C-alpha cells in the first residue's frame, strides 16, 4: 500500500509532468470532430509540472508546459501516471495574460 505522505524530490535537471490533455477525440476550429485514432504528425501536448530537480531553472511546480510525450519515461505514483523528462526537452511554458497588457507599444 502506497504511503499517502509520499514526497518525490526530482534530481538534477529532471522534471515530472502530469499530462493535462486526454487522448480522446478533439474538434477542429471549424467544428469537425477528429477521432483519437487519426494521426497526421507527432502531436505536442500540454502538461502540468508536478516536480522539479534542483538544477531546473526555467519552470516551477504548477507551471503549464508544452512537450512531446513520445520517447519519455512514464512512472505511476499512487495511481496517477506522470512523465519524467529533462528540462531541455520541454518546448514552451505557458504564462497567464497580464491584466494591463505587456507594456510594449508597437
């Protein structure tokens, strides 16, 4: 039986990610349903950072990140699946929009 107080400290530049998007069907911007079995190219997915190592510099716990789920290590912790990857394998970090804009004028 897993310990409910289990805490995981990632090492070095490793990041643990909880995948946010499901593998189900999705809709195009025109409203067309795209089945889960349709695959045109490798698809990037959004995830939430659930743990970071001490050498991770650009993301923190709770950040929403863009990643390629293929060829990553998957681990199950207390019934939930997570991906473990290096920070350099992340493609983007989502940020919340500022209420007052960016402060830049074009």
